[in-house]
């Protein structure tokens, strides 16, 4: 699995946005294509703007200008569905405490910041860790986690240990769900390639992002395509490449 992904999880006003932006800028400067997804438990505030007024209608809204495109949908989408549109090979997720199919870096609360009423009192650092943390940013967190103190160190961790599981929870790897495999990978007990939902023997990519499917679906699709192709003159067993441009 080639996708490198990392989430940045912490309390409100812990510096997640600033850190993600700096890491993304560093990775881009070193030649990587980076996509960012912001995960939030609340609606997105467009303020008193024309975009906000249009989005409040509940209709899908798109905005275009000579340099940017923006799409606002009145529904939630899985990260894997959004990811295929970003045309990047590294994914940084701001937030996402409940996302257990990728590793994370924790941002412990700054003790000088005081208590913020928007913080969830049930969110202890151990709960934020959830067996998925590879390190903490700037401040000490749960025991044994390294403290990262510069952007280059964070970026290198993303490149060396970042991964993204498909969140299918198909159980084909022998575990209950993707979260169990992710925790084993973080603990050094497993490898992301143990995920059976993305296999080299049959794969489909959309905008260069692997499309996940459980082994049963992959077998059905491979058998169907192979059965159709074997009826064509010139077919021979071997590696099959099919290129499809959606009009």
C-alpha cells in the first residue's frame, strides 16, 4: 500500500491546523503531492458570505474561480470517497478522533492555555491515543510516545510510518476490523500490506488512489473481467491492464 496518511488529533485550540499546514508545506516543498482533509464534529462556518447563504439552502453548491474549485455537499462522505478526489499521494487529516484506520500524532493540551469549555471532559490523552499514536507534538503525552519538536521530524514520521487502511472492516486479515489491524501496525506487530482489501493480484485505482474491496468482491470482479476477455481474439493469460477515462 503506497498511500501515506496521518491524522493529527488533539483538544480544541491545541494547534492542529497550524501543525498540519506547516507539515503540508514542508512535504510539498520536498516534492510530494499532499492532500488535506479536515474532520469536524460540527458544521463548517462560512460566516456571512454568499457561499454560506447558498450552502444554507441545503443544496449541493460549487464555487469556481480561475485558481480554485470548491464543492459543498449537504451530506457526509467517507474519507476514502473524498480521498480519491484530492489527486495526492500523502493524506493529512486534521482531527478525526474516531478514525481508527490510520495512525495519528497527538497534540496534548498546552497547560498554559487553561480550560476551554469546548473541550470534551471525557477525552483523556489515553482515549485520544487509542493505540494509534506514533508520537506527540511539542508536549509530553502518554508514556513511551516520542515527543516531536520540529516539522521535519513530523514529516519524516509521516513518510516512514504513515498508512491508510480502507475502513471496510471486512475481517479478511483475520481481525475484527481495520482498527485492530491499524493498532497492530502502530505497535510493530503487523504490516499494512496484511490488509487483504487492497491486493496486487487485482487492483483498481481511481485518480491513482487504490479502490478498496473485500476479497470476495475482488474475486468476483476479476473472474468476470477475465471471463469476458478470454472471449476476445488475442487474449492470453498474464498481466492485464485496462485503462478507462470517465467522460
